[in-house]
């Protein structure tokens, strides 16, 4: 027993010695100067010191992006060259609006109108004097008088309606300016193509030069009609098919135009603007 007690006492003494030794070493560490570089524990300080600078940089760049975007938008909004047909973006229809009106006073009314695709309207078929008179009556209302402000709204210029056609005489806009509604350009093209189809009747003595010129004009007209149809597609209803004595489905010739502009109401709203043939006859080119 005595031997075991002595051995336990020795182990305890050894353990105490190790503890004292460790304590002394910690004290020695505390005596070391904290400014020694490899003992510094403030390695997060440089990152913290950079945070205010990083925040300011983000804010400054965000403000610059906002300013560039704002002034670019402002330039586009006020520069008519970005909008070749209208001088202001605000003139364009917002989502849900039906149409952009070149003249605000136009009376646009819609109605459902049944039409037969294969029916005759009197505008097409073998040429006759009555057919030509019908087209003349339709196109005779194409010339209207517009104001300088209305031209500016559309980003356009035009011929001034002065007493002798002199632009200077109508510089104030008192006599107005000559214009067509866009639809009359398409109707003019359609009529021109109709006449070219029956060129032997309308142009029996056309020279080679005239044939070339008219052919190019008709090509322009047909492409114009294509562009308009694609720009303002009829999506008001569906064209359906049926089986006949053919290997391919046939187009159903009857349909309902769900939404059709009341043409008479539209023309009535421009009646006081229409320019007569007599006024046109006195116009003179001031550049000649």
C-alpha cells in the first residue's frame, strides 16, 4: 500500500508541475508586445474600413446609370427623328386603344356588317363608264385641308393652299395645307392596279416608257397594300372552309365583318375640310 500511495503522489506532483509550467508559458505570452505583426488578431479591420467606400461607389454608379437612362429616354421622346410618322411618342396609341387618329376630329364609328366575299360591289369587273364614275366619286373626297398644327402632330409638311399656290401666301396657315387621309392612298393604289389590269381599255396607246413607268407604279401600289394589310390585319373573325367537288378545301364565301368603320360617318367628319377641284386647278408650283 505504501508503495502505491507513493506512486500516486508522484503522479499528482508531476501533473501539478505540468499545469504550473503551462501557466507560466501563458504569462510569458501575455508579456509579448501585441504590436508584433504575426500576433495581430485585427485582420477584419481593413475589410470594415473599405465598406463605406464600396457603398458610396455603388450609390454613385447607380445614380449615373439612372441619369444616363433618363436623359436617353428624354432625348428619344422629344426627337421627332426617332418617330418618322409622328413628332411625339405620346401620340401613339396606348395598349387597348383602337387607332391613332391623324386628325383628332375624325368621327370613327364601328358596326357589324355582313358581306359576301364573292358578291359584286360595282367597283370591280369589266370596265364601264358607271364603274369609273363610282371610283371618281369615291376618290373625289380624298383632298382635305389640314392646319399647320395638324401637320406638326404628324411630323409632316405639305403644299400650302394659297390663292395662287404660293407657299408664302399661306405661310400663316390661314388657307391650310393639302393632305389625304392614309386610306385614300391605298384606295388610289387599288384603283390604279384595277386600271392596269384592263390596260388595253385605259392605256391603249401607252408608249414603252409609259408602260415601264406604270408597271413600276403598280408594283409600288401592290407592295403598299401588302404593307397596310400586314400593319392593320383583319383579326375580327375567321375565314372558314368547306368541301366542294375539289381535292382541296374551298373558302367559304360568306362572312361577317365583326368591326367595320362607318365610312359615311368618317367622310361626314371631313366634309368641311374637303378641297374642290376648282381650288386644285388654281394651284401653281412656286418653284417653277
